[in-house]
C-alpha cells in the first residue's frame, strides 16, 4: 500500500509543516505509524508512558531525515492530557492508538479491575485526547482523527468480554463523533485490525506468559504486522481532505472471521 507525501499547503496554506500526534507511540503499531507519517512529511509528536522507548523511535525517525518530538503521557490522566494539549502549538492529525487488552478469561471468571483498566485506556483515554485536541484539529482547516479500534469492536468472542466491550466503546466514539462533526473540517477514520502480531500486545495481555502469547498466533503463517496497520493508517491520512475512510477492517488472509483462522499443522 503506497502512501503519498503530504503537501503542507494543501493541508493548511499557513502551515510550515503539518503535525501528527500519535498516542501509544513507544512500540508496535504506534511506533510504526509514527515512522510512516514522518516519512510522508509530517512532524510527528510521539506520546506514551515510556520515555526511553519514545526516544528510540524518535532517533529512528531522525536518522531517516524526519522530525519528531516526544512527550511522556498517560492518556488516562486527564490533567496530563490537558497540559500536553495546552503546550502543543498545532495539530493536523491525531492517531489515538493507545490501548490494550488484559486477560482472556470468561465473563464469569474475569476481573472487574481488568475490565476497568481496559475501559480507561481504550475508551476514556481516547475520549480525553480527542476532546483536548479537537479545537486544534478544527482550527487546522483540514483535521484528521484516526481511532485505532479492532475487529473486537465489531464482533464478540469467547474470552474477550472486557476487551470486546472496550473496543465497542472506541467504535461508538468514532461513529458518534463523525455524526457530530459533520459540518466541521475534520475527518474521523476508524481502523479495525484483526490478528496483528507485535512484540508486546499478546505478551502484555497474558501478563508476560510467553507460551500463552505465542499460542494466539500458532500455525498462522502470516499474521498482520505493525507495519501493515501503519500502512493502512498512512494511506487513509494522506488521501485528499474530502476523502474519508469511515471504517477500514483489515485482517490477515488466514483470518476469514474472528473465529475462522487457518492454522498450518506440522
């Protein structure tokens, strides 16, 4: 999937360089998206909780000739998000990528604390960063909001109750926001990946249990990668301002549906 370099004057005639804010940019999809958007001509603002990882991503962007700023940020902390927004000069693109899953228990056996943690980052975290940066996105004259949801936000599955509920919340924000911004110069794009193999997602979900994390992808020859999802984000963002991608569902070829995955056997 090719992405076109952005023309700053097409985004905003007064802009020297358009700015893209990416949450959860320290690894995985967020880091890959930051690299893609920097390559497309954006000055990227990388946010996450882990400053060392952010610095590593920023260094990679700088080595490729791009421009990146880093800010330590927990999107579940409203006051921190507001302080970040107040210090940010402009914002043309927001990629609300911070999120995650915890556990794989049934609804009957799952922890309410895990459900709350997932809701706070996937739903309230998305809400905080979107509300705070929305005035700047409108002021840009051609703003874009990308919400990273999941196929879990469209289809339920056993063992995923808390994550499914949270990502349904992300999906609801995208659909509602698009209706409410119908007369504003802001696009709302939702990217809903299926099976994506990254270094940390499944490992974090199963609290560091490498065997459980590996079992998610067992026998799947080519799950999606963070770079695949970043490609989809960058392609969507770099379309002309009148072109909106309401919802892009992406899965590996081996995954026909949430429960129908081709796994090779040895």
